[in-house]
């Protein structure tokens, strides 16, 4: 599901950039900036790279638990859904005379997600059916945290923006137990 969420975000962003600048080629690629050997990935040259920086459990899910329907004669017990927050970085890998193009594309990313901070089945019908919605918020980072992150990524700083993507839900849907509910006794009138 993580791949579906990141893939959807990249695809929607790609389509928006292509429409905005009348481009035929994709400008957004899902990729690490560096290969495992430390060399720069060739597929991100003069592109916006989108990549996962972190995954965390959301301890304050924003959905209510599902309850049994009134009058139900069976009760089901299943694993509670797992709500995740994804930290997704969009970085412009443009150098030399193309540096300002990178800044333009990063500005476009910010503008797009400012206008559309939530993706669901209504406003982006191609969203994977297992995902109810994705909510994107810019994550502010101090200079020290930013420096640490780019050091961890193994690269030099690139113009970038970090988003916290909320509401990625893992729900196995496995029923672990079923039991019959006890019915309330019916009382006869007049007794």
C-alpha cells in the first residue's frame, strides 16, 4: 500500500506539471537520488525525484472504529487497522544552468499541494481502492534536522520539500473470531 500511495502522489503531480508547462515527458520520478554505490542515479538528472524518507505509526488515527450494526446477531473481532504517516521528499535534481528550472518545479509542487492537500476517490478517481484518502502537509524542519537528513541520505542538499502524508491505512480485514450476540429477553405486556 505504501507503493500505491507514493505512486499515486507522483502520478498526480506528474500530470499536473505536464499540463501546466505543456510537457510530454515525465518530470517526476520515484527514485532514490543515489545508487547503492554512491553514484548519482541517472534517472533523476533534471527531474523531480520523489522518495520515501520515513514511515511512522499514527497514534491518533482520525477515523472512528467500526461498530456492529444495531440488531446484529453476530459479533466479529478483527485486528485493528494500522494508520501510518509517510514522510515523502520531493527534490529537484537540476544543476548548472538548469538550477532555476528546479526551483520553478519545486514551487509548482508546493502550489499544487497547497491547492489539493487531500486526495480521495472523488477528486482523484485513480486512487487505489484500498486507500480512503491521503492528506499532505508540509513538514517544517530546522536547519540542523535538514542537515542531518541530507547527511543520512548521503547526498548534498537539493532544493526540496518534505511532506507528511497521513491516512495510509493497513487493514488486513481478517476476522479472528465470530460470536453470537446475546439477545435481550422479550417481556410480555400485561404481566
